[in-house]
């Protein structure tokens, strides 16, 4: 804005570093829960365990037939909207990004 009037130049944001994005509708790939969280990142047992705890996935993993090795997605076990949201959040957290963009990701999570 120049003197209270739009300048005609579209706004820009410059981001340096890595970005993790969580959409309102979580995307889950046809793979294990663990593979969905790691998403190509190197496995770090301590950080992985902290991530699944922080994202409230431990109760979900306890009821899945093979825990974090359970296959999910279109060809695997169906997850609730809340479970998908927590899984997508865990993927973003595990990425250890510099910037996190989240689009109302917890809208499907039960308030209990």
C-alpha cells in the first residue's frame, strides 16, 4: 500500500529453508504408518518415538493390527479422519522443517 492505496504489486513471501505442509484434507500414501511418517527421511528411533507421542498416535498404533507396520491408504487399513490428520501432522513434525504451513489440520480430530 502506498498512501492507503493498493500499489498493484502482488504480495510476495520469501521462505528460506525447508517447508512442511499439512493440508486440511490429509494425504496418506499406500504404505505403512511408519513409512508415511518417515516419508523418505532417515529413521531416528528416539525422535520417531517423540514424534508419535507428541502427535497422539500411540493409542492409534496400539489398536492397529501391526502397529506402525500396518499398511494404510487405499490398499490398507482404513483410518478415521482424526487418525489421518495425526499421521499427516507426525509426517510434518518428523521432517524437522524450518517452516510449517498448516491448513486447519485438526478439524477432523475428535475433541475428546
